[in-house]
């Protein structure tokens, strides 16, 4: 448009020159408007697509409320027994959990299929206790690695008799981040 203004000053101010200049200015404005429209369309489409790939740092309580095994309230059956209670994570099982949360099936290195109530606290290996938890690659603070720290700490507290297992289960199921502040950061 600066070039158009310079041409205006250089023109002989004849009506046909001004008409040509006006046409150039209008075309430039139209081109800018089209570019802005395309950019807005891209932003809108990206915004609509984002919820399918959005992640939560806490599980949806309507899909993953947390559940415990039948023997999950017995400290002797839970402490040191996590591996005995972990079922295989098949592709079909993983995909079921991912799609329940609106994520596409398949490998997702940015997520860990996690037990809300950890196995070491008597958590079940049932889908009602599993959710796709973001890793630090997409969530810098409240990620699977932070929850793993909490799990180690809170399981140690339960297994050493410093914390009741039911209290620990309830704290993590209700809000694992609040439990992190209370049981991990406080110690």
C-alpha cells in the first residue's frame, strides 16, 4: 500500500490513473481480508479439534472414580504385592481406556495408563481405576512422574503403619494433587 501511495503522488491525477490506483488498493485490501479469513478459519478448526487431544491432570470421576480389590483394605495383602495384582496391558485394553477419554487408539508416549488408586494401596486393575495420565512431555508439573513420587511415599506411609490404608485410598481417589501436597510435599 505504500507503493500505491507513492504512485498516487506521481500520477497526473487523471481520473483513469486514480481509478487504476483505487482498483489496486481494493485488490490489496481484498487479499489481506482473504488471508485473515483463512487464518481465522485455521484457528477455529484447531480449536474445535483440540478437545479430542486435550488432557486432564486429574481423571474424570465419572469414568475413573477409583476402585479397590476385594482384599484391597488388608495391608498384608497389598504391601509388597503390587506386581501380583497387575494384569497385562493389552492393546485392546489400552485403547478402551484411551477412547473412553476421547483420545485416539494406539501408542501415546505422552500418556501413561495409570491406576488412580495404586496397586500398592489395594487399587484394582479394573478399568474403573485406570486413566490416561499425562507425562512430563506435555504436563510439566502434575504428570505421571509426580504421581509416581506420591505413590511411593504414600505406600511407604501405609506399609510402615504411619497412615491408614482407607485414608490413603480416599485421599488419592478424591484428588491426587491435594494428596501430593499433603503427603509428599509436606514430608
